[in-house]
C-alpha cells in the first residue's frame, strides 16, 4: 500500500487509502479553519476589514495565504444560534487509560442547568474490546438469538469482533459453542486467503466451527453450474470492477443463508457497522425511498442480524488493529464513486456532531416501527433473490438471465422482477 507522507515537527503521518498530502497551514481556507474547531462554515459570514471603516464580504473558500498583509477578516456568527452557549469546540478529556487506542465522544448540548457537557473518553485496547464484545452479547440477548447461529467472518475489523461477542454471549447464556458456525469466503482478489487464516485463528480459540469456502465449495453449496470466479469476471466486465463490494455482499448473503438451511438455523450475523447502516439509510431517504429494516432484516426464511450496527468503524478496528490494517491493505482498491460519496456523508455526520447518526437512526427506526413503514423486500419467485421494487425492469431481466446461467436450479418468474 502506498502512503502520502506529511510531517509536523517530530511527528510523521502516513495517510493511506488514496489520501492526498494534507494542506500546509497557510493554505487552509476560512471554512477549513472553522471546521477544525467544530464550527460549520455555513454558520458564519466572513468579512474583510481593510481598516478604513468599510467591510467586504469574502467567500469561505479564501485561503489564509490569500488575505492581504495588514488586513483583518471578521468571522461573524449568524443569528439564531447561540454558539457561546453550545461551545462545540470545548471538550473535557476523560482518561480511562494512559495507553488509549480510541476516543469516544459524548456531547450533551444542554444539561438540566442548560449548560453544555462535552467529553471525549480515552479508552485502552482492553477496555475497547470489553465495550464492543459486551454490546454484541447484549444485542444477541435482546434478540433472543437461539442456536444454531451462522456468522460471516471476513478477517477484518467489523466481523472479527462478532466472534468474541458471540463467545461472550454463549458463555453468559450457557450455550453450546459448537452450535455456532462461522464461514469465510476465499476468492482472490475479493477475498484473500490470509483473511481466512485470521478468521480461523479467532474461531478456533472460541470453539466455533469455521468453514472456509473456496470457489468450488461455493459453487457446490449454491448449486452453480460454473465457478463464482467466472461469474465475477462476467459481471465485472459488464459493470466494471467497482462492483466488487456489491458482489461481495451479495455472495456472502447467499452463502450465509444456504449454510443456515444446512444447519437448520434461521439467523445470519453480519458485521454491518454504524456507518454501513447510516450510509444505506441516507441513500434511501435522499432518493425518496422507505428505509430498509435494521438491525434485523428478514431475507427469505433467514433473519439477518447486525450486532454492531451502532458501533463506529474506528472502534471496531481498534479491537484488532493489526487484523484491520492488513485487511485494508489486501482489499480490492476499487469502489463505486456514488457508494463512496454516501459513505463520506455518513462519516461526516458524527464528525461535527458526535452521536448524530445514532439520533437519526434510532428516531427513524422508531418512526418506521410505529407507521409499519419499512421497505419490504419482495421475493423474486423461483430464486432466493429479493428486490425492493426499484430499478430498471429491462436491466433486472437481463441480470436475472445472466444469473440463471450460473444458477440453473433457479426458475425465475421474470415478470415479477418488474
């Protein structure tokens, strides 16, 4: 993996995943300076004060180096917001450990005395794992997740935490760990062999059955006439390699549901994190669609459970830093631009207003439950596929015809896919 290198004093930072070299301080814009202090630029108006008693409005895109020498710029907070009362850039640091690996932000805009209480909790690796594993165990308890359970484990930060969370759940509920089946798909470059090694190590330690499915195993499990490698080649030729993440989610769901049927189970655990769920919710709302159910979603005869739906990605990565960093370096370096943009928006929510995503998700879920308003997934008859009713009918028909060549036992009723 290539890194962009930037240094401040004796600190050198390596920015990965295509991040460009950060701007030097004098190239920061007025808006970026406000963002660095947790102030949204749209909350301010900028004026240049030449010193002769006049004011000139200037854009927030003005860089510090572009301000003429001897001139002042006034950043005036716009009315309707008492920024002094909210104090978003003031935080109390709570040290739960001197060897912190993660920061947990706790913003309360007004307590009973109408004062803001903003804290950042610094937690070490052991404390972080205890929090995350406990949340997973508590989630499964609330869902009354009876055995057998099936979980997709990728070897990355998200799903690997499921193993230890399920381990705690089985221990506290006195359940038979051998009734928990984890599976990992291996098909480079989408799913590398080394990911299975990491997952195998965790599952062995927990006492769970771990199934590694190679292309021939996937083909046998799903009744395919040709290898999933050939399917990926054909789909990526048609839709480009940006399809990788969608193909991966699609195949993990198919394989997980098939294993559930084999073990007579009805619950499939996946590692969808907070930003995963928030990005999907934003996509649905922005496109005028009803939200997809979370953190439990019925797919055919299987309940897909999302035990880490409310846990930020960086907290999950902090539980297994080496595993997660290696997983990043191995993953397919391609993603659909629109998919990237919606994830960017999801991460932006909590960047300025910590826990905002949780407020939106829990509020939306409560409203959908009350209105019975969740988006229903309709079966594509004759297949294990489901659809939302959106999309181009002709394109759906062509895709079904392509898939049917690889899954000959499917007997799709194409009219219903429209």
